[in-house]
C-alpha cells in the first residue's frame, strides 16, 4: 500500500478531485499555503494499492497543468522600502508536487 501526497494549485483542485472520484480513488483534501508565492494550494492524501499508483499519478498529471502568472515581488527585507518599486514578474505556477510513500499499516475504524 502507498500514500500519495499531491500538492496542487487551488485552480486545479476541483478538476483533480472529480477525476479521482470518477476513477474510484478516495482522497482527503487539505487546504495548504505555498511558501514562495504565499498562494493557496490543496494537498491531496490518497491511499491506494501498489498496483494503482501509476494510474493515480497519471490522473494527477492529466489534471494539474502548469501555467505562467504575473506576480508582484515582495519588498526586500530591511533597507528602505520607500524607494522600492515592484515590477510584476512572470513565474510558472501550477502543476503538482507529488510524494509517494510506503504505508506500513492501514486501519479504518
């Protein structure tokens, strides 16, 4: 048995959730916040048999696309922020960060 942790952008969350349900995967959704952009993410916890891991990964890949987004950089720490004029920069967001972990025991009460 494996535990899949998938951190996805909020924009992809509903689409991924529906696709997982359509393919008979059970998942727990947690609201999380990313460190770099301080934007909302959703972390999915998916427990599945070893033979279904590749199917789950393909569903995640198919439903979580990266995209470019303009963001305003955070003002620098220290120094004079009065003269700091933030210019938006384009960064790649989205996609999914996925961890597959072995499960030693599983209990459902």
